[in-house]
């Protein structure tokens, strides 16, 4: 017994060491991309009163307190209060130091690997098998996005509570104590409050209980605490987003099968990964479509065998059905209009745990000589480390270097290419415009209509910022040709352009209209204040910054306000 404990303790130390060393390079990285919207520039996380309202806010809390801003926030369709809470805790402890946010991600991933190790031990696996299962999960290549990108934390947190829920569920199966079922269902609720990834875990539990109890009513009764957790989550989500708030994205069933096929393929071959995933080639790939269709048919056959209670294939059927159910939410996101990334590596975090564990189990159960699966898995882990470590180093760069260090730009998704082009603009304008021209030529891409105008407004904003008004006007003209109603970002940048051009009154009309529409919106207030800074109407800028500071207190706004007040004093 003492030897087993020592062995387990050494395994835990190795798991911790591997995870910390593998992802340590990401700690030197900046807040990237969504990190700014969700964390470093999020007025709800940075301001006071967060704990009073985080349970009823849409994911992140995107804008302001007026009704128009609330409606825009609800369009995000996300409800992940515990993820917001984790960012708020990091901010309160460390301030806006990105290294601490990266460290939290690394520690969460390490904790998940440790809990998976414990779960596998509770399933009845030997220590060596459990260790290799947790180790392979630790270094599995698609996880680089979850761990190295601050915004990838949602899956890490969700998995943490899912694994705890599974652990208590296993204890409940062994001892039938209601307290274990209660703890398991509560952990499931916590998982849903981080992200919806584990929503179908309740179906997995029901299938397992059905196999154990052999009666539908008994299994349903035992699954009741989990149903209560899901219902409670749904009610809380509805308070934040409203009932039936999700809208359809116009993606099709073949797209769903292609997404499933892609994920299955990439779980089997998780190497040579791009930084992001362009969903257009995925949806048009016949191999992925066929693989996803076959995977779905196999799932239906597995459910049939389980309901028929065929003991011959019950273990495989239950294992595969569970894997498919855990993977299913990752593919169904394509049907929701709020989804920006239809396909992403981070969506594989939860189902990959079952996949990697099953692979370890398969090797040990089919190969008699124990040394062979150990060697095979060790080599596989080394290949995984070689894939993950460079990605962790990439995320450890500052924002500009991050985008400019992506070598195979053609493999990245539409949004990533746009960011790459924007960061090339100040360094290599010709190369940047070439990237944008290539994007604007992809009229068949399903993101084209969504981001065509965004490209023009970003380029116009860049030239406005650098006071190249002739080029800015060219891109603003192209933008207004494409749509009559613009984004807040476009309207304010156009007002800046007009002010710099000398047409201050016309620019001010735009600013005042935005203030009337969104009187208590953080971004509107600070962008309006910036307009008056540009026009050198400092007193009006001060009034707007003061209003924003009262609604959304932040050190950054206070610093700007103090600087403006000092400027007024020096002029007096």
C-alpha cells in the first residue's frame, strides 16, 4: 500500500512538472484578441459591483447600462459567469498583469490532469495506466489554445468541474450515498456556469445508470439531481439572455457532419496544427463529411445496442456513445449565429480526455507485453510535446509579434488573417494590403459578408489614426458603399476623420447621435471623449470621461482624466 502511494505521489509530481514546463513560455505573452474584450478592457470586470451582478450578465458584459447596450450584449448569446468570476479574481489579486492570467490557465490545466489521474484510478486502472492517460491528456496538441490563450480558459474551468462531477458520480455508483450524487450534480451546475461543454453529461450519466439499474424509471429517478442542475442553469441563463434568445446561423446538417468528421480526424491525427481553424475548407471537405456521417451512424447504432441491452457490445457502445455526446456540443455551435469561430481547437478539450484515456486503455488491453504500450505512449507524448511547445512560445510573444510570427498565413481562419494584415500595416503596407486583397477575393467564404465591411473600416481607421486622410477617405467611401448602417467603431472613426479633415460639425452630429442612442455605454463615452480631445474641446472631453468613470470606474480612465485636467490647469 505504501509503495502504491509513493508511486502515485511521484506520478503527480511528474504531471505537475510536465505541465508547468510545457506551457511556461506562454506566460510572457500579452492580452490577445478576445482577451481585451473579455478581460483587460472589460468595464464590468475592472469596475466595482461585479459580484452583485455577474450571475445575471451576458458573457463578459460587453457595453453599458442603457437598454440599447443591454440588447447588444444579449446578441452575444453567451452565459459563462464563473469564467468571468475567475478573470475578476485574477484582476483583483494581480491587476492587469497578463502573466498571472496565463499562470492561472496553466495551473487549471495542471489541476485537470491531476484530477483525471485520480478519476482513472477510481475507475480501477493501475497507477501506470492512469499516469499515462493523464500525461497524454496533458500534452495533447489541440490543448495549446485552451492553455496558452487567456480566453481559452472557459473550457479549462468547465472541465475542472466536469471531472469533479465524474469523480463524485463514480463514488455514488460504488456507495449509493445521496451526498455523492448531490456533490456530482452541483459540480455539473458549476461546470455549466463556466461553459456549456458538459451539458450532455447528464445523458451520459443516464445511459450509465440505465445499464446499472436495467429499468428506465429507476435510472431516470437517480438522474433527477442532474436534471435539476441543468434546469437551474437554464433559468439563470434566461435571466441574463432572455428565453429562446439564440438565433440560427444558416449552417446546414452536412456542415455539422463535416465538423464532427474534422474533430474525429484531428483527434486521431493531432499534428501539424494551424494556430486557428478556417471552417470553410472543413465544410467543403468530402472526407470530413463522410467521416462525420459514419461517426453519427455509429453513435445511433451504439444507442440502439444500449437500449436493447446487448451485453456483448455494451462496454464499447457506452464508451463510444459517451465520447460522441461529449463531442456533440463542439459541432452544434455552428448552428448559432453568435458563434464567431465555428471550428476551434479549444472545443476538443473535454472530449479529448475520453479519447486519450480510451487510447491508453486500448493499447494496454490489446498488447500483452506491458512495456510495448508504455514505449508507444512515451514516444507519442514526445511528438505531442514537439507540437505544443512552439505554440506555447508563440503565445508568449507581444500582440504584434504574435500575429506576425504566424508563418503559414493561408491556413488560418478569416479573422486571424485580418488581424495579421492589420499588424503588417505599420511594418509592411504592401504586404498588409495583399493579405486584405486576398480576403476580399474570397466572396464564397461564409464569413465574407460578416467581415467584408469590417476590413474596410479597420483599414480606414488605421489611416485616420496616422492622419493619411486621402487613403482613409478612399476606404470610408468603400465602406459606405457596402452598407448604410455602420458599427459603433466605424461611426466614431469616421467622426475622427471628419474632425481631422476640418468638418467638425458633421463629425459632432455623429458623436451626439451615438450618445443619444447609447447614453450609458462605456465604449461610446470614451470614443466620444476622444473626439473632443481631437477637436481640442478639452472641457467636453472631461465631462464625458467623468461620466464614464462614474459608471465604469477604472484606473486607465482616471489617469486620462487627470492628464486632461492637468492640461487645462497648465493652459489657465
